């Protein structure tokens, strides 16, 4: 088949111009006589790529100078494992606000090296909402407060992350970074696996206020030290350089398209279109998340009869709409609508859903 | 310029057929309607790629079934940080045999979580040789003994890694894996960043005897647990899937070319050609490593007059020979001769060196 509308939650759809640039440089990059896959990360050619990617990301997200940007590998989960080692004293409390699967994961990764506490959770309600601020039980001595800005599996998103007082707020923005304007200064740290909104799989971004890098943390290997990593321009060892390059191409594409303000408008329209189709289906399709907490990025939905799931997926693929199967935790369907998903893709999906309902209704 | 002979130490030259396949699938992979960069790591299409890469690597290196193969990210340095957490009890001794820069790095990464001891070192001699077995002072209670099979910067290679008794031998094979036949059963674990002999940057391989995965190790985040990673087919979280794919293409290419026995012959010829040119230059060029420990993969060499270095590099690039600048630790030159470097490339280098000597002699 030719290129489809790809609703994968991540690794996810990339802009075609980005893929074409990556393709064009696969054998030769500039004047190097080599692919960018084959050149030293410490040479001038790659350093220029790496620094431009950081500069463009700073522009895209309005990252102030008092925040470091670290490009790393191992995914968001590895960042979650390293947060207490870098930012908590041994045994110190760390508060986790849990609104879905990934918030629980973040807590589990921290637990061996911190007194990781569930400050609030919406699990009793099946993660169909965020836990309201008045229910949060914050520790007075917490090293930080952790939230998950958008829950990729449960489709639950904070529309406005509450203030937390003195402890720095650390947020997993893996599946919603760069989807709308973001006030970085509200956070001590923000991190995101790139494979949803920032570009390719295999690279992760950590944006961290520099004063937090001065914390002593806990005994850890030098490679796990974020202060050293920031000082070394994320090159304590060989970084995933090709992935960094493609991230840079993707960030540049977002700037060229109009930046996060423009993507906020597109993403709002895309999400509104799909939720309206679900809500207007008379119960044929349903989304169970509280309206105010519905994710603009990941829309889980269920057919009224799960026996139709296989036909839905198969006919959708025939129609050029792929990767709609829901996560195994929830079942059903899920449509991920990251920045690279065009509005025409969402229109094609809702058209297909209406047609499917007519045919199989 | 067109594609050059690229002597980069890593990220390093890749086989052109591998790059062409990666290029051809950049927009569409098989029947998926998407790039392999854009598809789920948990879908059937990527799982087939991942499992084939493992199967081919097992064939290439004759890896027995009682060894797990883990594909990970973070480079060899991250493996070095995780070795004590997985394989040593808190405070347990771990012996390091140090024959260059990377052996020292391995020890430093382990030091916060183990009683990491220098069992032997050739640093006093400027890392121009391996420390002979009779000088090793092994601890009776060591969790493991660590060696660096090939030192990428100093150009020092073990031709035959000595037996160590009961403690498992763990070896960093980053820059020489798959360069010749290897008896995996001699080792408790072998690891290698892929960006030298196994393919692209951004993915690392750990081959580990399964009984070592039963060790309790030390408190660590779930994502850092190698037993769990092995049980999850290296997919506790999103792996660097595209890099894994290109690694698979590279391993397949090595099998198609005749496997490690064939590369052993080619690599021996390439190294012999270059060392003969250096040794036969009447002192114009020199390599300082003890003959028996000279690396077949990385050949550092010096011009008799460092004032000629800039001209050498510039004229080499004009001749289509790139990335010959030595590591900043040593200065001078370095030619890396991994599997993807054709014999014609080494011939072109020695021809250039003779011509340069004539012109600038």
C-alpha cells in the first residue's frame, strides 16, 4: 500500500518532508563524504546539527536560558529512573500525581531510590479523569512533584496543570510536548520521548532548570549525572546522533509550519472533529473520559459491540487508516493525533467511522 | 564530494547496501503504509524485524541458547553503569583489567555501586600494551572480571583474552565484535555499542549467560533490570527500533559476505597492509603499540613531525580519505578498519601515505 494515515501512538507518524530529507542524506550528508549515520558526533558537521536542533527547540518551546536542554537515550522511562538519583536525597519523599498508566510507571521507576508517594490518583475511577487539585496530598519535604501531562493509553490530559507550591514540578510531556504553547517556567523539569510529537524513536529530551542540576542527588554512575551531561552538551558518550538529526528536522518543520500556536489550533480542530463524531454516533462509538480531561493527542474509543472490532480494523486499513487498535490495557480503538497527523487524516477517519456505522449498524 | 573511504572510529562507515536498504524503506516499510520509523515496536511487522536481527546475530556470533541477547540504548557506557547493579552485591568487589581509556571508563562507571578494583593496568607504559596475565591481581570474591577486548583510542587489542578462573569474565567488545570468530562460552557477558562493527549508532548489544541474570544485584529501577529486559525481549519500553532495524540489515550483510571467518581474513589483511606501510616508512610514520597487542580495528599513528598533521588531513580528504584525525587524548592520526571498510580503502590509504611522504619528505 502507499503511505497511510497512521494513528500509531508512538513510534508515530512523521511529516513526509522530514522523512524525505532523512532519505536524501542517507548516503551522503553535506560535504562529509559519508552518511550522517557514519560521522563522528564530535566533528564540526554533527555538532552544527546538534546545536541547531537545540536552538530550534528552544525557539519552538520558548525555553529560557536558565533551563538546560539534554538530549538522551533510553526513553522517558530511563529519565523516570534517573529523576530521584539526580534530584532527591537518599530516602527523600517524591510526590506522584497519577492520572493513568504512565504516571504509575513513573512512580515505579523512582521507588527503588526515593520515598515515592502517590499524592493523588484517579485509578479508582478507571483513570477516566485527572485527580482534582484539592485531593492532592503533597508532602512538605518532597524533592519534587511529578505529573503526567498527557496519558497516552488512557487518553487523559491535564488542560491546566495546577500549581504545587515550593517543590519543583516535574512533568512527563512525552505525548503532548509541542502540541500547544507551554509555559516552561512553571516547571522544574519537562521530559519527553521524541517518538510522538518531536520526531523519531530513539531519543529523549529533558528540559531542566539549571538550579536543580546543582542538587547532590544520590551516588550514581557518571553517565547518569544530568549536570555532567548538560555540561558536556549531552555527549558524555556517543549520543543517538542520527535520531538527534531527525528530531532537528522535525522541530524545524514545526517552526516552518507556524510553531506551537499554529499546532494548538490544528490539534484543537482535529480533536473536536473526532470527539464530535464519537459523541454524535448515538452510542455506536463511545469515549469514557471526563470531557474536561479528554486528550487532544490520544483518543481511545470503543465500538458498542466488541465483536465488530476486527472488522473495523480490517476495513479501516483497506481505507488507508492504520494503527487504530487500542492498547492491550484498555482494548477497543485508539486514534493518536500528533502534530504530523493532518486534518485530512482525521476527516478521513470520521468519514470512515460514519460509513462503518451505516454498513454494520 | 561523493562517498569517501571513511576511517571514523564510530559512528563509522557502514556497508553501502545497508544504507541503500535503509534509504529505500524510509517512507514505506513493506505493507505497513508507513516508514519503519513510524510503526509500533509491539506490532507484528517490527517484531519480525527485531527477532530476525537477534536470530541472525546468534548465527553470526554462534551465540548458544543459554545466553540471552539484549538490545538496549545508552551505549556501552550505560551497560558499564548497570553491570554492578545487576551482577554485584552491594559493596562486592569487581575486578577491572585496564588496557586503555575505555577500561578506565568502565571502572569509573562501576565505582559508585561496587568495590571496583584495578586488577591490572598498562597505564604506566602509556597503554601501549596489554597487562600480562601474570601481573593480574584478582580478588577471590569478585563479582566479575572486566576486560576491554579492543581499546578504540589506544589501539590495543587482546589477541587471546586469558582465563580468569571462577568469576565470570565480562568484556567490552564495542570496537571488535564480529571482526573474527569469538568463543562466547568463555564469557559471562559481552557487550558492544553497535556503531562500529554492528551497524548504526543508537543501539547497544548485551550478550549475557542466563545464570548471571538470576543474580540479585542491587536495588535498581525496573527499567535497569537486565533479567526483566531479557524476559521482555528488550521491550520493557520503546526500544530504538529504527536503529535495531539497521543493525539487523548490517548483521545480514555480514552473513551474506561470509560471516566472521571471512571478516577475520579480510581484517587481518587490512591491518597487515597498514602496519607494514607504517613500519616500512623509515620512521616517517610510527605506531607505538607492542606488536602482539596491535589492534586490527583501530590503528593510531603519528607523523614524524606533528607540524605536518594539518596538511596530511587536508590532502587525505582531497584524496577521498576522511576522518583520520586521532583522538584528542593521543593526537596524531587514527585509521579505523571495521568490517565495512573495504580492502581497497586501506590500499588507497597506504598509497596516499607513501605519496605524502614523497611529497613532504
